[in-house]
C-alpha cells in the first residue's frame, strides 16, 4: 500500500485543501517551492502511463482540480507549474498517480 493509499484510507493524517468523490489535494510534506500541493485521484492508478481511455474524464477533472487549488493558493497571476513523474527515471517516488502544483517562485527550465 502506498503512502497516498494510506492517506486516502485515513491511516496517515493529511489536511486536504480540496476533496471530492474523485480526487483530493494536500500540501507536500517535502515542499520544493513556497507552494507545493499534491493532487491525487482516489482511484488507484500507478502513473499517467497506466491510464486508459476510460480514465479521460478523471484526468480532465484532475487538471481542473490542479487549476482550482493553484488559484486558491494565489498563484493565478504569478503563474505555476504542474508536474507528474512517470517511472524511476522520470523521478516518480510514489507509485500512485499524482500531480505536483508548484508556485510562489520563478521556475527554471530545464527542470532537472
């Protein structure tokens, strides 16, 4: 069971900044920017690579949640970055689809 599955099951405490039947969002415990939120689906899915056609609506919803939590965090005017990592070489450390919403500072490119 991943740390995110444990958060969803209530086994690990997290304060949700967003919650509905399909997704939750909460602050990253190891922030890489002044604002660093994680948006995860309630549906278990290892990564974006594992999404299938039936997940299209859910994926769109997750993007809307990213937009909403970024706006609520005050990032709409200054800008922000949304990132998902896929696999070990892509930097994925938790095998549960998640999106990082990062902002509050200038983002560099390439990212790393």
